C-alpha cells in the first residue's frame, strides 16, 4: 500500500505476509519512538518466492526489560559472541545491521488493534 503526502513523497506502508519462513536481507535500520518507547526497526526484504521484494519491519524495544530480544538477534546473526558484553547508546549501534542475510520465521500478531508481522526466529534462534 502506498500513500502520497502533500509534499509529493511516497511512503510505503507495511504489507502483511503470511506466517512462514523467509530468506531475507536487511535493507535499512531506523530508530523510532513507538509511544514513549524508543525502538530499533530492521526493515527485512524477502529475497525469493511469491513475497519477493516485500518489506517486513521488525521492531526491537530499547528498554532494559526488552533488550534480551536484541541480544538474541545479534547472536543469531553472529555479530556478538555468546558471553561478550556490548554497550551502546540508542541510535548508535556498534555493529552494522544493513545488508545482512538471514532466515526468519514470521507470525502475525495484533498490536493496538492492527494485525502486523512479528519476527519470532532468526537463523534458527528464538528471539523471545
């Protein structure tokens, strides 16, 4: 779905893909606020099949209680070895997340009354 804003720029909305396993590449990483919570968003792009080129946004809350999910992602992508500590400020990751390939398992969840995709597993490792 695409929206045309008053400045003439196109904003691409999220397309809901079916629950399945996808080969993906990370297109870009953003830091956004969802309510009062800062989030890291990885934009995965499906590499093959019916959903090829479809973007799947993957949100990681940057709160103390939720950072385990980001830690598990970094380990699943072999960016941080198990047992190694990593420190960073929100908006300034010490590793590059763009251009990486992975296999992800996607489910559908409801968030604030809207269905959206949720990445549950990356490269065989459960995130939560």
